[in-house]
C-alpha cells in the first residue's frame, strides 16, 4: 500500500520547483555619494512550475538568499524602506525579459548590515512547447528614494526550467507576452498625468516631462560648508496660459539627529528661467504631516508651484537655490552649476515672469537669481539641529555630517 501511495504521489500534477544560483555581481551606488562600486556575490532562488502547457500564464518567484552589497556605513535603514525590482530572462523554447517586482517590506537594517530584500514576483505566458529556462539578471535596490543598480559580471546559470507541452494556446512562435510591471530602472514615476516628452514643442500636448539632471550644490551652514550632487526633475502641466510645475528630488533626504514634530519642515526651490523668459519661479513642498523620529530620514517631497510665462518663445527651466526650513531655521543650498531639465514653447501672459515681479499662485519671480522671501527670519542652516547633535544631510545620497564646534564654557 505504501508503495502504491508513493507511485500515486509521483504522478500528481508537477509541483513548483526552486533552485538557487550564485553569480558575481557589480553594484553601482547612487551618483554623488562618493562610494565606490561594490563587487560581490548574488545568491538567488527561482521558483516556477516544473511543467505547464502552451497558453498557460505561470507565476515566477525570485527569492534573494544573499544580495551582492550591504547597507553602507551611512545611515540605518528603517523597516519597510527598501524595494527590489529586476529582470528574469527566459530562454530556450521562447525568449522573454520578465519584469520582477518586490514589495517595500524589510526589517530595520543597521549601517553595514546585510541587505534583506523582499521576494520579487512576475508572470510569464508560455507560447511554445519545449524547455524554457529562467535565469536571473540585473536588479535595482531602491532605498529611501535612492537606486543601487546591480548587474552580473559573469555568465549566469539558469535557476529553473519549465517543461512546456503542447496545449490550446498560441501557435508557438517563440515570442512571449510577459506581464507588464514597472521598469526596474525607474523606481519612481513622474507625477500623475506627466507623460509627454521633455520638450514643450508637442502640438496640443498639455503635460511635459523634464529630464533628470544632476545638480551640484554647496550648502551653507553656521557649522560649515558642505557639497553634494542631487538628481532633479522638473515636470509641467499646462493650465490655460500658465503651467503647474512639479519638481522632484530623486535622491534627496535629510537625516535628523533629534525628534521633529509634525509641521516643522518645509522645502522651497527656485526654478530658474532661461531662453525667451527670465527670472525664477518659487516651488515648495508641504510641511511634514507626521512627526520625524530621531535619526530618521527626512525626504524632500514633490515641490509644486505655478509658472506664468512672461515671454513668447522657447523657455527653459532649471533647478536653482534650495532652502529647507526646519525648527525656525533655514538650510540654504546654492547650485555650483545648473542644467536645463525642461523646455517649453511659451506664450506671454499679462504680469508674467519675464523682467521680474511676481507670478501667480506661488510663482515668485526674480531676475537676480536670489531667494524669494521664505518667511523665516533666522537663516542659520538648520542651526538648531546642528547645535543639538549635528545634522546629516544627504542630497542625492551624499552624506553631510555637520558636527558642532567645541562647546563654549
């Protein structure tokens, strides 16, 4: 009887299989933080059905048993702050790049600790009979809005094989239709509705997406001067004759050494106009809606404002001076150089930005390129925080550690 049961178990539907492969990997940290590339070993376990039929859509799971890089000795990563995405390659009877996506779910990871990444999942529609191999490829680790990109430096062995038999599916042309999920190279999408090109030349388009530009900043503080580079993107949506602007700091966080109550941190940026138009437009983010615990990162949210053109022609928009108001003080970061993120074909509006003055709805213009009034009378760059415990500012992932001077007796 036991023998018969074993035989019956052996002929049941093929279960999912799981196999691990290890491969040499090069991981590139975010630009501007001064960290070297990391060469390590990735260990991956791929789970997929052992057998299936043409026409089936199968679920595939990528499990990290070891990531190639660790958390750098910069900042403790809080729980649920890390999200992986990547590409799994199908080959053999059919070829496909399967987009894999994990959840932003992880335990707290200390400085120098091993990266604990969630399982990534994807699907593959089988289109041809035969053996289909599954091989892990490049992946991206997004942590606190910064991307570390990892790619194999050697040929990787398949981690799983699906035996596909003829079924009622497609003709077996060898092409595949993997599920659509976010491109792993894009950890953060532009604001909703911003889908057009970086140039405003497109006929009746109303939404325009700027390109990401790396801006080197010098940040002045009573404690010292620090430098960092931050990738920034300017997007726009046409609203009658004006443009609603959204500015994103792709890799910008501030690490607070003390607990900050809700409603105490506010970022402001001057968008510099060029080309046909002149001046600048003020964009700002909301106050922090929740308290920020000690040693927790402060992310710069999307900054918004309204650009009312003051000239007709091709106008450019570039990131300018950044200020971050916190606890009654202000950090001021001035770009060492800037670059055009967005170009728009504008039509002059009454009382527009050209020649100075003020634009509507938060678009304070300035021909001098200086800061608009922020409402803060104390312009010490996070002086209060610095005097308490020093401030770590990460713009584009670069760590600024402001240490207080010797305590006065």
